[in-house]
C-alpha cells in the first residue's frame, strides 16, 4: 500500500494524531512546524515504530538548516562590510589592506577570525 492510499484509509486517525503529535519542541519556527507536523501525524498512525527515526532525521535537518542560515548571515555581513569600505572610496587595495581594515572595524567579528 502506498503512502497516499494509506493516508486516505487512515484520514480520521491522522487528523486526530495531527493534534497530539509527539514531542516536537525542536521545531523552533513556524515553517519547520508546517513541514514536519503532518509527517509526524502520518507516521504516528501508519508506522509509529518509526517515529524515533523520523524525529532524529527532522532534528538533524532542522539543525543543519539553522547552521546554514548562521553561516549565510556571516557571509552577508562580510560582504556588507566590504561594500561599505569600497563605498568610502577605497576600491583599489591589496587584500591584506582590506583584511586590516576589516579587522579594525568597531563591533565587527573580523578581528577574531583568521583570514
């Protein structure tokens, strides 16, 4: 039996399970909850013995996504700071000069990083 026909066959149980999903506190934002909660509800009905595996996979994927967002934020901050330096008229410089300027920016994390 495929997943779709199984879901139709068990629609009422899945709907009830949707509201009593297991411990999903790791879903820290609404979008993740929108994606994962229906999967947990379906799994709870048709393969409850696999809930532990689904939870482990969901936690890993959500955590990896969060890490990617943090890395993207750092990358964007670096680009923003470089653009500000260039907009100040310092467009022609050696990379070591750019790194020195970045490291001296107040409240920027670049002085703590190895380039």
